[in-house]
C-alpha cells in the first residue's frame, strides 16, 4: 500500500464489515447510508463532518441484500443492469465438513452496451468481489466455508451483497492491498507485521521456545493486567489498525479478578457470544486460557502485567467485582474505544491521516460497534 494511503478503502472496508456485522443484530432493510447515523454523534463533530463526507459518501458501497436460499426473491436495480436477482445454492463440491456454495447473480436490462456493475460479497469471514459486463446468470463460488460459524452465518443471514458506485475499480484494487491484513493465513499474518513495521517502526523478533509459559493461579492477583496483541485473521486486521491509530502495541486488554475462594477469572470486553455480538464477560481463567491456547486463530501475543505492590494494596477487590457484575453481558464499550484514540482536537494523528479523515474512520468504527452492540 502506498504512502498516500487511499483512504477510501479504509472507509469502505470498515463500513462494509460494519454492515456485515450489523445484520447480526438489526436486519437492515434499506441500503446503509452514513448520513443516517451521523446525527448520533456530538453535534460539533457531526456537522463539519457531514460536509466533508459529501464526496466520500458517493463512493461507498450500497448494501442491496443478502442471499441465503435458492429462491430468487432478492432483486434490485443495479447501476448498469436495471434488473438483477440473486440466489444461493449450497453444495459440497469440496467434500469438506461444511461444504461450500454458489452465489448466482442474474443480470439483465443493461442501460448501455458498455456499462458494468461491480459487487462486493461479504460474510464476516471473507470479502470478495466481482464485476459483470454481460447480461446472464453469473456464478460466484465459495469453494469451502471456513468452518461451522461461517456456514451457519450464511445459512441464516446469507452472503451480503454490496453494489459499488461506478468508477470503483481503482478503489477495489487498493482495497485488495489491505485485505491481506484481515486474511486468516500466514500471508495475512506477515501483512500485519509488515504494516506495523512500516507504519510504526515496530520490529518483531521470534522468541526462543517455549512460546507458552505456564503461570500458576497463585502468582496472579486481582487487578493484574493482560495485554493482548492479535496479529492474524479478522481481529488481527482490526488490531493492526487500532495499534496504528492509537500508537500502542496492544490491540486488546483484559483484567484478572479473583473471587473470595481464590478462583481466578478474566474480565474482558469484545468477547464474541454465540450470536456473534461482542459483549463484556467475566470468565473462569481455565476456560479463557484454554480458548487462547486451542481456539483463538488470531495467534495472540499475551503479556501479563502485574500491579505494583503499592497499587495492589489500594485495589479494592470487592468494588471491582461489584462493578464487573454490572457490566457482564453489556455491549462492548465502543464509545470509550473511539474517543480514547483522540488526544487532541486536531493534532497527533498518525500520518497520513488528518483530523477529518481520521474522524471518518472513527465513525465507521463507531457504527460497527454501535450497531454491533
Ligand atoms: C422458496 O419459495 C417457495 C415458494 O414460494 C416456498 O414455499 C419456500 O419456503 C421458499 N424457500 C425458502 C428457503 O425460502
Ligand atoms: C461433504 O462430503 C464429505 C465427504 O463426502 C462429508 O464428510 C461431509 O459431511 C459433507 N458435507 C456436507 C455439508 O454435506
Ligand atoms: C504447562 O503445564 C502443563 C500441565 O502441568 C504441562 O503439561 C506443560 O508441559 C507445561 N508447559 C510448559 C511450557 O511448561
Ligand atoms: C471497598 O469497596 C466496598 C464496596 O464498594 C466498600 O464497601 C468498602 O468500604 C471498600 N473498602 C475500602 C478499604 O475502601
């Protein structure tokens, strides 16, 4: 990706991801429009932004619907093909546990001989795109669902389809450059590391084995802090961008709490529940650790930062538990997340962002979190 970071991919990608996740909670019937949500922000931020956004908005992808069944009831008017229908067939061409699927996009009634429509197809696990010049039944193959979660998601919610504004090929190519940040592969992981090296001057040296240290519950106390850095997959990509804008090397944090019997718990936000929502949880240490060891595909780096004894002496475990209990199950604290990124009104943004562009990014993140919660 060039130095002059084409900002729109950033924006469209985030909005896209936001829009994908948003289906999980609110079924979106109308195409998403950033202006619909801007008024939720404080006035002094949203009004100037509204003016700035005017041109960017035209380039945003429009959500046209999601395809999950073989019925071709989903139809819309494309920019080029005035009649477009979509449907989805599940198959098992890959002979894999969850199989794959074929998305059909049938285009007709082009308004000119030279026009085309560009689409983005997204699930929370992948983003793909294609473009169509010719009126016919086009197919787009999902060879193999990434796992049960993606399979269930597509069965229930469908593949989200976004129509791009015309002239978007350049943006898509730029988007393609950043997409590896979100890809759950060794390639995605190296892309994250390369991004952090390039934009933050971070260096990554492989530690000698063993890479996992056992800690004993006795060594840990309430209030001790856990800093996590995820470098792979969906969260890896988000964390990379968060690290960059916030200037930290951790993208997520959690806190230890012990109950009066000495049982250890971990409190964290952004824990994904079965509905795919990110909520605040307090979970037993063994369960949390087991997840990190065996299920977290983000290849997390986890560091424990014990409290200084003086501070620990002041840490009120009872009050901490009282507070934690009021937070369990609540949506992720997106307001804090976003506004903690801003140190000054118009300075201190990582180049090449400036305050305006940065706010757009913030806001797209805000949407995601807001709707997601
Ligand atoms: C498809 O359409 C038929 C007839 O309109 C209906 O009976 C069936 O339930 C639909 N299937 C799905 C998966 O929506
Ligand atoms: C696909 O085929 C494989 C092997 O034939 C089988 O094990 C698997 O359960 C099938 N998956 C689905 C979703 O039908
Ligand atoms: C951690 O503890 C488990 C269980 O006691 C043991 O099997 C494992 O080898 C230990 N790992 C390390 C790196 O010490
Ligand atoms: C700790 O918090 C509890 C509950 O808020 C409170 O009742 C107690 O007085 C606090 N203890 C100290 C030492 O401040």
